[in-house]
C-alpha cells in the first residue's frame, strides 16, 4: 500500500512561476505547473529510455542482454494498441489530442487538452502502465514500421542527418537509426518487448509532468489514487552498457545518392562522448549552441560570407545535441556548390581556435540566448519536454538563464580554443544519382 505524499512547492520569483513536485513510493516523479492564464493543458509521461539502450541487465536478471535495434521505437508504437480499446479514440472522445516520440535517449507519451484534464491524466497513466503485446500484433506492427523505415530512407534531410551521425561514431549505438532497420525489427519478439518494458518503464525510471490550466491538488489526488491501485516490482538501478568510443570521427566523408534537384551537405562536429557532471553538461550545451549561433546565425560573420559566395540557401540550419554519452553539432544546407560549401565551413570551424570573444560580444550573446529562452516559456510543450529532459541530468530548466548570465568571457574563450579539431569533423553529401 502506497503512503499518501504531499506536494513540495518551489517558487521561481524572477520568472513568476511556481512548480509543485513529489516522488511517490513506487519511484514515480511528478511535476505539476499550473498556469491558469492558459486555455490549454499539456501532460507528458516520459521514461529515461531510448534507442541507444540496447545492451542492459533486465530487471529480473543478473546477466547482460542485447536486444534488436529499433526496439524502443517499436515499443512506443505498440503501447497504443490494447486488447479491447483504441487509445487514440478514447483520448479524442475526452477532448484530448495524444501523441508520442522516441529519441536516442528518451521515450515519451503526451496529450494536450482544454477539458477533462483529470480523466485524461488517468488515461495517460493507464495506457502506458498496462502493456498488451501478442505474437500476432507484433508481427503486424513489423510491416507498419518497415514501411515507415522505407519512407525515411527516401527523405534527403533525414538521410543527411543520420549519414553524418554514422560518419561520426565508430561503435556508439547513436549511429543506428532510431527506428532500426527492416532486418533488425524482424527479429523483435513479444518477449523482447516485455523485457524492455518491465526494465525501463518502471515508475522509478519515469517522470510525469503536467502544465497548463488545471487544479494541481485535484490532479495530484487522481495520480496518487491511480498509482495506489497498481503494483510494481521493487525498483533497482538499471545497468546499461555502451561500447568505448574514440574521440575522432569514424570517417571523414561519404556521399549518398538520392533523386534530389540540388545537393544537400551536412558537416558534423563530434564532441564529448563521456559521462558529464550536470554543470559540464549544461555548459557544453549552452556554450556550443551560443557559439554556433554567434558564427552562423543570419547576423553572424560566417553566415554572411557563405551567403555572399552563394554557397547556401534558405535551407541552411545548424544545431547542437548534448547527451550524457555523446555530443555533436551539425551545420547543413542545400548547395549548388557542395564541395566549396563543405571546404569553406570546415575552414571556418577550424579557424575558431584562433579567435577571441570580447566581453561586449559575450554580453550580446547572453542577451540573445536569455531572450530566446524567455520567449520559449510561452510554449507549454517546450517547457514540459525540456524540464523533464533536464531533470534526468540533475538540471533545473528554470535556473538555466542564471547559469548563462554567470558565464565568464574566460570560460567562453577557453572552450573556443579547445572546441574543434580536424579529426572531429566529417561531411555527408546527398547528391543526385546521375
């Protein structure tokens, strides 16, 4: 029998937000953020489990196993299927719109609604905590996901993204498509799904975050009552295994042939691939993204040069991804001069170690990033997803701006000088078959 828990209140006066949190006896972490000025409510139920978690010790075993690639994503699909009801229909009847996603490191189920919040929270908890897999439905799903994989194979943007990631990593499973391959998913069994589910979907590995127009006390009561009716195995620390990964890229360059009218080029920067403490994690994410923005945003010196030389068009993008066992940044664009574009970007990136950021430049970078973060606070789903993802790293999203503000120019320049080495750069090109 679960004991009755209380909500702990945490106030953030500088951004005028109050969050309520609790951890139940079964290990489930709950965050409730009422925002009565909003019309909508958003709820997300996330597990710290993604496509890279392929080698681990199951909850009821002492021995390491390796499961087929793509199983986390396959499991996400299967969770919506029940023996007697259609989950999508149930949510829609309750005025809610449901969805889910699988990333390299997380799986999440969520809904948004303007009514029946308590009912929808209960539906979310129940469908994620009551798995139903049959041999027949697993076989049927293989065909559906197989079609999805083939569809992604024809998308130049995705192929460029994964092609660059595959170029970067020798052994780390981030180099495997999240959905797996047609061949790997053909190996998945009902038993595999239950093994992964029981290990990674334990409440102690999961977080529920609610944000929007709702009564936090009433919603918390519904959650507690719901969880009290269910029994789970005792929590134990999940042991995961990842291969050793060298610092250099796996290969410098590759070309993928697809029917495209304009070539697409993606340049990857392979970064940290070791476990980071929370401050190092946040510094890396913040500083990398600020530096990329400084150099490659539309007002940046590198962007202007690339644009003037007609090497990029309006498809030009850049991004940084930081996780605890891998980290990388990508710069990509359609380009009629793919060779010139890739050479120019690599040259630019390598030149950064000779540069220095001034106090004035850093001040502008900080203001821009803090402004972007504050604008993002108008998005319920952004807050919910980011907050939970940071929570798993021991980071408080609502203290991120304070962290940015405290960064010194010495820290930025030290990072800049050691950021990029030639053996960390790779290029993936998408070119026409002819």
